[in-house]
């Protein structure tokens, strides 16, 4: 039978069979061709082949993996194997806040970069709109993301402001939520589906960041309405640092939307470092305001980290 992975780790996974039954499965040995390429063999959203246990209908074995439509992943610390976050999704929903915890635009740069690398559409949600004090720096970055083609929603899961528009944008999609701890991913799911069995954690007041309330990726189905189709949301644990996987320091510029059209147009062509050379198209775009200074800083930092990992 064919099933969808809902959650799990190591060798035990909860899956939903196509006949709507939910069972617990173990992996049957090394059954995947890509075994050893990723830190985890399966991710939420994977479609797998299952053999049900004849003596126990609530258990089974995963004996095969269906072809993946896409994979969202990240590099863990020190250049370890890529970690699969989710598979076979329609949208990456990057969640941030203006305060509590503080706005982290460079995290968003990385999350959006990873989505673009995987070929998955992405959008931004700035939650806790009630805390937004019209900070010009934050608004500048949000507007720049919109300029680059990423839809941006400003919502408050606590009082429901902006949630109808977000619900409409997510209608009928399978969505993975990415964000740091404390930005309100669980609260957004609860606002969309009040009966969802999800726990909402408090902010760590000492460090002004979230605690890890969600400990592993899991699936929540948001029922449809007369206006909207049902939505499947994959909630992921809060991520403090994110280094994109599947990208090298050399091809990084090809995945940054405003950088990519300029590649090869510099005076020194593809050998340009985009740091100090005269005739550099990327530096010219930076000076002319076509590239946001924070985005350029993100580019340099990510490239330095990728360079370090290659040398490690």
C-alpha cells in the first residue's frame, strides 16, 4: 500500500495510508537508493510503500520510497550530511516577527534561498502585527522581499488580524512552515484550526527567544470551508541557524533573485568576487539601490560559511 509520512525519527514513522488509516511503521533495512546521502532517511511528506502487519493492523513495514517531487533540506553544523525537512510540498511559509523574538532578516534570506534552490514557491508571514511599531528598517526589508516577488502577509494570530487573507493564500496547498522558535508558527496553525492538537509555548524572557515547543516536524490538516479548500501544514521545530544545502560558494549568486541576472556581466566576468572590483555589476546595483545592503551582507556571510565548510 502507499502511504504518506506524517512524523517520525530514526527508524519509526507514523504514516497515513491512502485508505485514511494511520499506522506506525518501521523501516525494512536499507531500502532506499539514496541511503547515506542525507542525515535522515525519510521526511514528513514522503510517499512510501508499506506492507501492513497481518497480525497487527496498526503496524507495518516501510519497504520502498516513491519518487520525490521536491525536497526541502538544510545543512547541519560543520558540514554534516543534509537534513531533509519535508518533501513533496507546494509552498514554503517563512514566519517571522517584528519583536519577541526580534526580527531576523538574514534568517529569512537563508530560508527563501533554500526554497528557491529546491524550486519551491515561498512566501513570508510577519506575525504579531500588534507589536509592529512601524519600524522603518523592518518595513524596508519586508518591502524589499515583496519587490523580489515573495508575497508578504502581516498578521496577528492572537487576534485574527490578516488570517482570512492568509487562509485564502494557503487554500488547497501542502505547506511547510519555517521559522525560529517563538515566532508563532503553532499559534498560526491554532488560529487557522482552533481544534488542532498543538501546544503553544511561552517566550524565553531572559534571552528574548522562543523555547522549542515543537520537537519534530508533524502534519496538521486544516479543514476546508465554503470559500477555501483544505490545507495541509507541516509544522517544523524552531531553527536558530540555517545554512542552505545543495548550494556551493560558486553558484550561490545564481539562487539570489536580484543577483542572478547580473552574473557574468561584470568587467572581470565570472572571476569577479563581487567585493571590491571596479566594473562589478553587483556592486553597481548595490550602490544604485537595486540590491538591499542587508541582502548583500547576507550574500557575503553565506558565501563565507560555505567556503569554510568546503575547507573543513
